[in-house]
């Protein structure tokens, strides 16, 4: 009878020594309140009534959301929303002991972790102006990691990632920043418009100058050609008149007829191509004689020049 009872008690004690540790966790074993060892995931055995499970610790990644306020160097309030990703540093016995015994409870750990992260970010933001904070997300993350990695390792944890999801300011600051951006955009637009107008006017002036230059060159060439044409015309007229005068002398005719013909042709040309409506001529015998003398004098001058 006693044997059966003893066997049952021994079986119960042996069965109570069996312990299952879930995947992703480890179990910390103590003996009379002192750390003894760490049980890995799976089926384990502990000494009944002597070894006790002090704490089960998750070795999986954990995350926590943070919302807090910081103040910049120029006294602007900045509001952060971020996500913290952390985990146990490794599964070594020394690391597990730190995780198990550094803090009284999980609540104390989270409070210390959150306050440490917030303090690091506040210290960084306090050295920056409000205009620099928005462009400093990566710098903030790198700064925080450098500052607290050593502290977390003494607790047995490792900071895997810090994501700053949102950075906002007071409404008044947001409105003033929007006005600054809008004014800068207007200034840039005005500068671009001024540059475009300057380029347009410069190109127009260059084009006008080139046109004037081309027109002047063309006028110069045309004047030269006109001069050459007039000279050739005069030369042809002189040859024709000389030939006509010689023939009239041979025929015993008065050469003044040639002058009279030139006079009448000139009058006809004045009437056809003149821009005025009235042509004043001295048609008296004395006036005609005076005109003929002037033409003769001009002809004699041309002959002396030739």
C-alpha cells in the first residue's frame, strides 16, 4: 500500500518537473530566489519544489508607439509621433540575466526605455532651429541610436529601428512657415519672370540692331549701285550727245536742237515722276534762252573734264 502511494507521489513530482517553453521565449530558473539557469524553447525538466520559473522572457521583436513634445533652439514647440522597434540583444545567459533582473517589472522597463528615447530626441531638437528639424529625420534617428545603444545593451536590449512618422508644429508656426514658403515661391517666380523679360528684350534689341545693320548695308550697296548706274547713264548720254552733235555738224544743222530736245525730255520727266501737283517753268523766250545757255555751259564743263 505504501509502495503504491510512494509511486504515485514520485510520479506526480516527476511530472511536475516537466516544463514546456514556447518558441520565441526563454524561461529563467531560480533556486531559492537565486538565478540558476535559462531554459530554451521546447520540453525541459526542472527539479520539482527546488527550481522555480522566475520569469518567461520574450526574445521576439517588440514595438511601441511614442508621442511627445520637444522645443527647438528658437523656442518652437515640435510634436513627434514615432515607432520604436527593439528586441533582446541575444540569448546568452548573461544577457538574459540583465533582462530578467534589471527592472522590477515590464512597466518599469517600458517607462525607462520611452523616457530615454524621448530625452535623446529632445536634446537633439534643442540644438536645432525649427526650420532645420523637418529636414533632420535621419540625423535624429542616427543621433538617438548613438546615444542609447550602450545604455540599452546594459539592460540586455538592442534598438533595431526608430521611425519618426510625423513631425508637426503649433498651428501659428505652420501658417507662418507656409507664408514663408509662398513668399519664397513668389520671389523665385518674379526673378524667373524678370530674367525671361530681360532675355526677351535683349534678343529683341539684338534682332533690331541686326536688322538696322543689314538695312544699312543694303542701303549702302543700293546707293553704290545707284551711283554706278547714274555714272554709266551720264557716260552713255554724253557719248550719245557727242555722236548726235557730230552728225548734225556734218549735216550743217544747229546743235541747239539737241539741247532743246534734252530740255523738253527733262520737263516731261518732271511731269511724269514729280511728286508735286504744280510745276513752275519759265516759258518766255528769254527764260528758254537762259536755260539753253545753262545747259551749254554744263555740256562744255563735262567736255573739259573728259
